[in-house]
C-alpha cells in the first residue's frame, strides 16, 4: 500500500511541475519582440565617444518598432553587465507614452522629460543618462539599451532605481527588445 500511495503522489507532483512549466513557457512566448536601433551606432558596434564620459556624455538617439496593443507605457533601461562590481546602471527612463517610437539625442538630465516621462537614478547617483565610462585598460564593455512595453501605468516618482522599476513591471511586460553597443578605454 505504501509504494502505491508513493507512486500516486509522485505522479501528481510530476503533473503539477509539468503544468507549471507549460504555463511559464506559454507566458514567456507571449512576450513579443521590439526592434530597437540607434542612428548613432549599429548593434554590436562601438558607441561613439560623444555618448560617453569621454565626450559630451549625451544620450544617443534611439528608435523602436510599435509596441503591441494594450501597452500603457514604455520603459528604457541602459546597463553594463561587464562592470567590475556587477551590472552598472547607466539610465532609467520610464513612463514614456505608449505611442512613442523613439527619443532624440541628448535627453535632458531632468526628472521629467519627453511628454511626461520620468528619469530614475543611475549608478553614478544622478538623474538621467550617464554614458559609458569603463575603467581604463579593461577592454570594451557591453552596454545594453533595454526597452520594455508594459501594460500598466504607475505613479512612481522620478528618481526610482532600476531595481524598483523592474519589480514594478514584472509580470506586465508585453514586449521587449534590446540594442547592445560596446565601449572601451
């Protein structure tokens, strides 16, 4: 009797695990892809000095494909996973209207920009874009401009961190895309 009960329980648990895995797979497949690009550099290429701490340190122009129906806002995060102390956040921009298809070069380093979008705090401890500035002699780092179309609006104030924004949008991402550029010193 004990083995029989054990087998029933084992089959039941395996069924639950398979159902959860299928649900996760279905949710992952529902996230659509956004195409994101820049007129300043191509995917995988070197980010021009103008957009780094060695230049004017202004944000690059970006454009993207239309987000899916149901999008309430667009979120942009730029970070460097190759930083010596772990991923370094260079830009947090959220609350972009759903009909936004891009941003111009040189977004001002202010709390509220571009039709009401808000900027968060980067890992330099400032609001707005902080360009690539890797340590000298370490070779090029990768900088990911990550775009998320989400199905919720929030009242989070400017100055929010990437961690806070990512917690907020978890489970609400309808589409995403990324553009990676490199920069070394």
